[in-house]
C-alpha cells in the first residue's frame, strides 16, 4: 500500500469558532466549500443514526496548496466531551512550529485558548534544543507550540 497523509479531523461544539481560531491564530486557510452532509451515506459511514455534519477544511500552514488540511466538523448529535488530558491514549495534540513560543502562547491565550502545562526549554540528546508549550484551542483540543534551535 502507498499512502499520503491528507487531513486530521476535529469534532467541534461550534465549528465556526474553532475554525476562526485556527485561521486567525495559527495561519490556516479555508479550503472551500463549506461542508453540509446528511443522509444514508453519512449515517452508514459514521455509524451515527440521523447524523448531520457541517464544517470546513483548513489548509495547514507551511505546505502550499496541496498540503494536508485540518477538517473541522460539527455534528447535530454529539457525545459529551471528555476532560482535556495530555496523557489520554489516542491522538494527543497537533504541533505547530512557531518563530517565538512565548509570543505565540500569548496569542493563543488572547484568542480563548488555555495552557495545559508550562513553557519549557529542554535539550534533546542528538536532536537539539526545543522550546515548547502544550495549550488548548477554545474548545479544549490540545496543540503544541514549538521551536527548535
């Protein structure tokens, strides 16, 4: 099998609010059209009876017009959100390389995000020095802001 990475999906409580955050703070760009899907094929593919899905794809920064996207969807029938935890098995976070981690952290906070832990700088053997912080978007999805030196 040959594979090519295409997108990561975030299920949002308010897809527009989350999409605005990733566009304004992290430089993602909209990839039209907005999505509005329902019907038998959505129910069959998701296993959610009566599912209706709305949202958008956002091009991740730094990859050009053919790069991977962040798919932000909102379901008409959503499960309860679990408490944010960096150590929960499964996908943990999305990482973004930034020029200045401290300034980026401040932008995330101003846009409604929050800190998960402290901003740290660590020497990684045979890799270099990384400065990073784990944060959340406005709905609690974890992102990492990082810079290598």
